[in-house]
C-alpha cells in the first residue's frame, strides 16, 4: 500500500463520513477507498474509523491523525507542485466555516475573488452560527466574531465589529426617540438571540456603563431579520454595523443613542496550530487580512 494513498483515503472518509462520498471525491472506487483505509489501519496497528451500517465515525486515534494528516498532505502537494514545471498556483480543497450573516455579506465575496486568483483551488464554504470543531469536522480555517476560546487554535485578527441601535423613521414618528438607555423600557425591542449579550445591552458614556434588559417580545436568531423587523417599524433593534450600512446611508434606519458607545467585538480568522500551515491556508489568511485593511 502507498502510505500517501492511505492517508488521502482516510482523510476523505473521515471528513465526509462515508466511503462512497470519499471515493467520489478521490476519483476511485468505494472498494479501493475502504481497502486503503484498512491497510493504513493495519500498518499503524490502530483502528482509525468506526464502521456502522449507517455511517462511518472517527475513533480517538483517528481524530488525532485527522488533526495532522491534512496539513501533511497539503505540504506534500505544495512541495510536488513547486517542483513541477507546469505548476500553476494553489490546488486541492479549502474548507472554511463562517457565521451565517457575516459569511453571506462579506466572506462569500472575499472567497469569490480569491477563487478567481486561484482557479485550480476548490472552495467549500459552510455557514453556521455554531462554532465548528475544525479538526473533527475537517475545516482548514474559520472566521469568527469574538475572542477565540480554544487554546489549540491560532488566530489572526482582521478587525473590529461594532453594533448600533436603530429604528425606522416611521417607528420614531409614532414613538419618542430614547435619550438614555433607561428610556428603552418604553419601547418594543427587537432582540437578536445570536448575540452573546442578547439579554443585556450595555452602553458607555464618560467612563460609566449603563445596562438595559430588553423586552422579550420580538426575538430572532438572525441579525438580518432583526434589521428587517426594524425597517418594518416593529421596534428598536441592536444590530452589527456591517448589516446596517446601506439602510443608514439611505436613512431608512436612524441610529439612536449616538451619545453612547457600545463594546466592539474582534473579528478573527482561526486555524489549527500545526507546525506546518498549508500554503493555501496562509495565502487565504494573508488575502483576507489585506482585504479588511482596505475597508
């Protein structure tokens, strides 16, 4: 058995959870994929995959190998590509995770332009507001809002995300605009439950913190829907500023409590702390950092 073929078969099967899907990804037969993995397990003397009638799971030993094998294969591909006369840019698959709204509004555009520069590279973007396990689920990197909480991840800061309190002109024509955070108790508040501070809105002025617990009448786990409800005059919403740019510029939404500031949240790109970081990962990170620097 070729060790590289075995590693490729194992990684593809572990990431897809299926010998059939892995075989399709590798361009070989289902039977050969299973054979390669079995031979790799025999060579290493450990069980890497747990086979059941419904799906394929990864054992603890398999998870340990999965955390390192993709980077090794990427580095090997990079080395072989660099030695090839007809090598033209990055190749392989780049799996990326990002929050839903932020991913739709910014990351998708970044990846589209990055893909144009590297047409041989396959981009697999998965949007979720849950923090995925990069090693277990086979992701190369993830974009995250807030401080990284996992010590096994490396992080590069891209910028800061701010929030704004907004309401429509129609809503404000019927309801007096709040002048202090305490005034919010007289208003219908639209709560984005994806926020870590969803149950407590904090405002700052002259070094003092003012907190308000918004009413629980309108709740949604989407900044975009919270914005839409505000546009429809349903109440006052607290949204990330990147969701509101067009509506504020067109004056469809009016910023409130502008004398107060709010906490900013850092935006990071995170990746596994391998000794070897694949070139495709390094290149995308550098591209994203430069892109956000221009904004």
